C-alpha cells in the first residue's frame, strides 16, 4: 500500500506541506508506505495543449513531471495539496492538473486510486480550490476521500489549529482504509471528462 502526497506549493515548508506531512503520518499509522513530493524548486512547465499525449500516453515536455508520472501511477492513493493565491488554487497546482491530461490514455489512467485534498488559504478562494480538486479527482475516475481546508497565514500557522491537524492525520488513515477496500469503477461505464457539444456528438 502506497500513499503519495503532492505539495503544489512553491514553499518547501509552508502550511500545505505541514498538513500533508501530518496526513502521511496517519497513513503510516495504518501501515502504508508514504512519499511526499513537493513541486518547490522543480521545473514543471505548463501544458502546451498539443493533445498528442492522449494518443501516445506520453507527454513530450521533458521536465520534472516525467519523474512524477510514475510516482502517481504506483500509488494506491494520492493527496493533492494546494495553497490558495488570488481566489483559487496556486498556479503550480493547476499546472500539475493540466499536465496530467496524459492520464486520459488507458496506459496512464489514475482510475480506482483514492484521492484526497488539502487546501490552505489566507482568505477567499478556499471552497473554489477544494471544489475544483474534487472535480478533478472524479473525472480521473478516482475514489474521493475526505478533505482538509484551513485558513492560515504565516508558515507554521496551521500547527496552531489542533482540530485541523487531527483532520489531516485522519485523512491519511482514511485514505489507506478506503484503498484497502479494493474499489473499482465499472469498466463498461465511463465517467465523462469533458462537456458534451457539437465537437463530441
């Protein structure tokens, strides 16, 4: 059993990382192997919309996403952590989301993994970030676990939120227990990842 936490914060030791680390402690308590992957300091470029990944199962952009893809595919559960800047998730989180368009290819599918969410905001935008990350999890045919949403300011602020830290710990435990259930989406019924229009018919 492996639980991967992805910190989409540009800060190496910010509040998002603090909550993700606590969630991974919870997962370890349940016997899972864990890994925290931080985008801080890494070269992850925006998607250029070429669309070839959906045919080939490979992204042509050679950057640090190439090391993240196999980590995601090897995980039984993934916790996405995002800070909120300017009313929604930080650009780094949206970039990760966009670059996983490749998971539309059957060989790169994230289906049947458990997905959790951690979001941290100083003010407005917290609900938008949680909502968008959950919608992403659903369209990837992942099984949604719980979420942790926190209002916090300076680095380390979330450590003052006792109930929040416990919720993060419990999220990690929940991820492992849900993954152990062996949930699988029906193979013959797909979950739409697009809106329907004249281009889809």
